[in-house]
C-alpha cells in the first residue's frame, strides 16, 4: 500500500471548487511531482494534505491512517512537513530561530542541534549567517532555509510547493539536486512545480493536474515523452 | 519648584507603570490575533474586585494585618480572577468569531466590556459606588532628599518596580523560550505556525492568560495605591493603556512600557504645568498621540508592514 494515498479529493473555497477530483499515490522513498498550470489546484491539494484546508469530500490516507480530519499541527507530528508556496519564512526571526521553529514539536535537544548542523552542512551559506534575519536573504537562500526548516521536524514525507519559484536556473538546479540527495537519504518527497521540465526529470512518478483533476500519470520519463504533456506544459515551461 | 517638578515626575512614573502593565495585555492580544480587546480594561477591573473580595470575605485577619502575607496572596487572587475572565472571554466570545469579519469581534469586545461592568455592579456588594481598598504594602511615604524633598509612597515604588520586573520578565519569555517563539511565529504567520506543529488555540489562550495576569496584578496595585476602586476604573485606564500600546507601536512589548510611561508623565506634568490643569490632562495625552502618529504612524517601536513575496 502506498505511503500517502489521496483519493477523489474535492476542496472548495466557499462556493468555488478549486480541487474537484484529485487522486494520486506516493510510494515510500520516491520523488513524486504534481505538475500543471497556474490555478490547476496543486497548491490547494498540498494545503489540504497538510491540514490547512478541509476537503469537502475524498480521503487522504497516510501510512494506513486517514488524516483529512486532523488539525495541521497533528499532521506534522505524524511526519508530514510542508514547505509552503512563496517560502513564508518568519522574516523577522533569525535563520536559527526559523530552524528551531521547524523542530518545534521535538523534545530531543541533542538531535535538534545535530539537525541544525546538518542543515548548515547542506547549505553552508545559512550556517555563515545563522544570526541574520531571514527576511534579509536572497530568494535562493530563503528557499534553502524554507527547505531546511521543513527538514527540522525529521519528516517522513517532505512536501515542497514551487521550490524553484523566482530562482535563477543555477539556483533551481542546486535546489533540485538537494531534493534528489534527500530522496537518496530516505526522505519521501512530494513536489509541486510549474517548472514541469525540471520536475519531471527529477521525479520517480508524476501526475498532471488540470482544472482541479488529475488527468495523466506516469513515471517522470514517460510524461516527459508524452506528446500531450509536451504540448501543454513543456513548451510553455521552455519559453517561460 | 524643582521638588514640585520631581514629584510630578514620580507621580507620572507610578501612573505610567500601571498603564504599562495594562497596555501589555492590549499589545500582546493584538500581536497574536489583531484584535483590539476593548474589554481588557474590564479584566483589570475584575482583578481589583477579585483581590478585594479575597481581603474582605476570605482571608483571616491574621493574614490581612500582615502585608507580607496579604500582598502576595491578594496579587495572586487578583491575577487568577483576571486570568479566568480573560480565558473565558477568549473561549466563549472571541473564538467563535475567529474567522468572522474583523468588525464582529471588535463590537463583541465592546459588548463584553459593558457586560462585565454591569455584572460587577449587580453582583458585587456595594459596587454601585466606589469601594475603599486597603493599602496592601508598607504604609507611608518616602521623602527623596532633593530640593525641598520629593515624596513618593512606598506603594508607588512597589508599583514601578513590579511593573518593570514583570515587563522585563515577559520580554525574556517571549524572546528566549520555546513557547515565546511559538507566540511570535503565530503572530507573524498563523498558517505557517500550524505547519510547524504549533497549536494556535493554545498560543492564543496563553496570550489572553498572560495579559489577564498582568491586568489583575495591575488592578490590585491600583486599588492599593489609590485606596478605592469603582467599576469605571477599567474604562478610564483601559483608554490610557490602549493609547499607550498604540503610541509605543501595537504588538510590541517594549513599546507598551515606554508608551505607558510617556502617557503617565504627560498626564502628571500636563496637569501641573499646562493651561487647564488636571481637567485637561486627557487632552494632552491625545495631543501627544496625534503628534506622534502624524510623524510615526507605526508608533515608537512598531514595524512597518512589509509586503510578503
């Protein structure tokens, strides 16, 4: 059985249905991407998985446990970390405080210190400026911190929403390389991306979401080769 | 001349520390849920009545006659009564309106304020008029030997010292502890705080409780210093405290303290030296508020809103 399984998810903001039938599965140890154009419902889907939104109907099952009725802070304790769209750092707090907030639910001080050091090893620029306010960093550095913060809860499932947004191609590559390293170290990753080309190249499995529904799925390679995907998303991504 | 000036400074500092204690509750609640809790002045008022009730009806004379027993007990009782009222207010009046338009909780706050005043008036024996309140600290006045001597009551000194210690302790708590960090996180971005595993309901209850404790302590000290209390005390001092919080930069702890002290000093010195005397001290307070807000709309320590990417 899949580690995370989302079935027939419907989510609405008031009368407007943003997600109207999304289903997908994430296997343990994989990178799975949700791709699709702006407004397709990818971010809404992630926000529902992490408990910020309640679905109208459908199911979200994590490791055999239905989680779609739990509050967000309990879903985090079950091992789901969510790095939200736009990074949403605590801008007036230091790098170190942002990381400590990522570890808010953990009681093992020694382990927390070790993991802070691990984030600094992963992104040395954060370690050099650990006392600086997060709001003063560049977009790429902020993204590193956002990923680092999400890692601090030692999640089993790491969800990243548009980690490449606003980043240079070099920085995007660096972030995606890191995502791959995390997967190789055993973290399961659910990635939402508009940058379909890079996301598919990285993914073990991917789903296309269009107008609030999952329309296609396959391995990253299969979707890259799929003419429907090429026409709808890759041309757009290449020219963007 | 000098000693008149210095005694007004002393008066201003006493009043200012009292206002600062109340202002901390306004500023903390605003910081977390962006609500101006207009009923916060009444939390201060019920603390004073709660403390007085314990003196009058509960504690044996062997305790009430010794200030070193009575003072800490009455302060704790006042704080507990205020915490209870503040937490109940959050739970039953504000939490159901968490996602309502912002005007709804604001109007509710005004309603809660009136309800609490009336409840005390109806149910507290003799509360239709002002009630005498005993001085709970060492009786008497210290004369600071400057000029002709500057008098300040021991209770006034206690008020200044205790307020500053509590405000300093609160700032340390918010800056240094895990729970304090959770409060700041909730204040900056509630959804992301939830993604960190923080339960915002707990943070909000804690914020109301802390604000309530400080207001209750302020209520008992107020009674102890002025030696009588009435059901309007929350309204008057609540307005001063709210103004102090805005002056200092709402949401900011240090700002609330500085704002409180500035208002205390303006009230005391304005009443002494400016035309109109004490009848006009409110006017000078709001003149200062308006002048400061014209040049620094975010208050002394407030941060300008930054647009997030």
